[in-house]
C-alpha cells in the first residue's frame, strides 16, 4: 500500500492507536502522489476526536490560554506526519458548517503522527474558538468535532516549503555523492532544520576529506544550476528495486514492505521516500542550500548540509 512507502530514510515513528480504531480504514495521505505533494488544503471527514493529556510544558503555557488540546483522526489529510527523517507539518483543521463554510472552531495542529500498523493518522493541537463567547472551562464543553463531521485541512505553506526544501536538499546530497564517485549505502537521513545531514555506510580517509568536501560542494551547486525536476511515482516492488538499485545495491527493498513503493527521483537520483519535496533543484537556490561539512568515523560518513542565506 502507499502508506507502507512512507517509511523511508529512517524508521517511521510508531504511535499505536486505541484498539477500537484499529479496524478502521487507513487515512489517505494526499501528499504521496505528485500532485498531492503540492496540495495544501483538503476537505475531510472526522473518524474520531478526543481530548489528550497535555505535557507539563504545555500546562505551563496554558495559564493565560484556555485553548483545548485534542487529537483528531481523519479519513484523509494533506498534512505530512512526522517520520522518514522529516518533521511534522503544522497547520489548521476547521469545522465546516452544513453550507461548507468554515466555522469559528478550529484546531491549530502542532504535531501529526501515523500509526504504522493501522495507517491511521492523528493530528494533535490546540482547540480554539474565534468567538470569545464559546471559550470557558475546557472540561465543561463537549467535543465539537463529531465522527462524520466535515472539516477543512490547511497546511502551513511557509513551513511546508521550508521542510520540503530541506528534504530535497538531502536527496541532492545523494546525487552529489554519486557524481563525485562516492556511492555508498545510505543509513540515515535527518531532514530537520536543526542540523540536517545524510549518513552513509563507508569511510573517507582523513587525507581525502578536504578534496571530498570541495568536490561535493561543487557537485551540489552544479545540480542546483541544472534545474532538475523532481519525479514522484508509486511503483511495483520489483520495478522500484530495479530503479533505486540501478547504480549500486543501496536499498533493501524488503524494508519497505511487499507492496507498491513510492519512489522519489530528485536530482536524477531515485530512492524510496515518503516525504515532501520541491518541484526542482533550482528551488533550493533562494536560501543557498549547500554542503556544510563531512564527518567520517566508525564505518559511517555523515554529510552535513543546510541553507547559507
């Protein structure tokens, strides 16, 4: 299934669902298709809604804020769950009226997770009312999002753009490594803004590291200048194996399940991936994404990258 391909550079976070929800159909992840990767809004139906316990930090912040913390599970979503080396999307989920207008009740989503066993996606955030008359004791009001009610999901565009750039830049590192003749099996991708890197199984001798980083930087910038379009497709298992391992056997495709696998080809370098991406390598020029360093020890090579502007 498409949801299986969501586990990419590193194992997907596991967030078990309550047993009563385990038999429900999986949440449709709209971002997995090429068109859906750039779709920021959708109308969905609520599968379930419940209050969740706030963390101690959230309780401290709650002194002057009576917004309610809830968890929503939807039948489909444009939001990317945290995992596969990529951070969670943020955004809003608003209750829709019978006339399909947005009501004054919404959830400001701060975390999205997927349960791998069921494929259900949970959206956690603060429940807020734009009408002050509806605010009050959080424990005295019923949940406004009933099962079956319609909602509008909106991804925060600026945040999505930034984390998509970060993820694509990590794939550009893979392509740059190949151009420099350093094809190594990838073992981990960390596409978070706080110190992103890609890690490989292998080594680079100390006397070669200065040349390695210089050549990597040049190859990375060449790829950005070439304005290479991103491809996103879902392929049968065997075909995905051939496409992703055509240069070297870098991926054990059995790690991604027995069904169809989502393959992202960024900078002409295909790999199994469930993340979000920008349309072209040229989209990384604005923030000046580049290789920033290399570490090599204990059979692992870590290539660090980031924006320079």
